[in-house]
């Protein structure tokens, strides 16, 4: 056996030594700078990416019933500034059991009442509750809206959905999946009043929302395959 082979083998040939490449000090520094730069870019870009506002031409607005009072006011302002003729509110059953004193039993109904309180006329608002409370709530709310539109034979071809903060991009995606290709979906992201969007990483609510919505959007984009046929 050659001397080089003997030097590389130990334990009667059961293990052997191999050469491998690894980072030098300069290499580790370059890698660290690259990772930090990518992280800084992600911090600056991810929240605006998620909190997207992209309207489509339509006279129909949809408001998610769970949004904050400040977002409700944004929706009312949006209605007055556009050519909207009708508003649909969406959302599932309320959580908790202490509901005896409430007339509203869903977030959709609560959203409708809050829009009226903020100045919209009752005749332009239609609450469309869904029946799902715990999971896939946004998709189920959008699916219920699509069913309602078909049942009432309303020829809606586009909607603008008012939601809040970093939830916007996922909201648009799930409404597109639920409503099908026949209805174009725009979205308006009202600011989340609990943190400054330009410095979201300074706030616990901002960190929770942005990181949570990033994960949820990736899941909705690549792994969520609903069994319901929206176009049926």
C-alpha cells in the first residue's frame, strides 16, 4: 500500500481522511456581508410587498369585517372618492360564547354596522357572512361572497377588497382563488394603526404581523389548494 494511502487510513481501513474546501476569513466576511445585506433588503421590502394597494376599475367594494375602526374610515373615504355603488362585508361567526346581547352574529354583520356608523347609507351595504370560524377564514369568506353573488344573479366582474396592513396581498390571492377567473380582484391596504409600517421591526405587533403574513402568504401561494371549485 502506498505511503500516502496509509497516512489517510485509520482503524484498519474503516475510516479515512479526505481534503475539503472551506471558507477563509475573507470568505466568511463576504458571506456575512451578503447575509446582512439580504436581511436589510428583506426588512425594507417585505412589508410594502405584503401591504399592497392595487385597485381595479369597478363599482363594487368588499370590506373584510374584522378590520380596525381606522381601516373602516379608510373604506368609507374610498367609497366616497370612487365610483362605487355597492359594498359587501365579509367574515365568519364571532368567537366566544357571550353573544346574547349582540344582534350581529358574524364579523360581516359587524362590519356592515360599523360602515353605517361611519357614514355609509344602509342601502348600499350588504353583509355576506360565512360559516367558518377557525381555519381558512379569508378564503371561506370570499367563497361565501362568490356563492351569494351567483345565487342573486349579480353580474359582478371586478371587486376592490379593503383590508388592513400586511394581510393585503394574501387577501387578494385568496379572493382570486375563491371567486375564480371571471371576477377581477383589486385590493386596498389600510394602514395598521398599531405600528409604523416604515419601521415595522420596532414594534411587536409589526413583527408578529409581517413575519406571520410572510409565512401565511408563502403557504397560500404554493401549498394551499382548495377543494372547492369557485367557478361552479
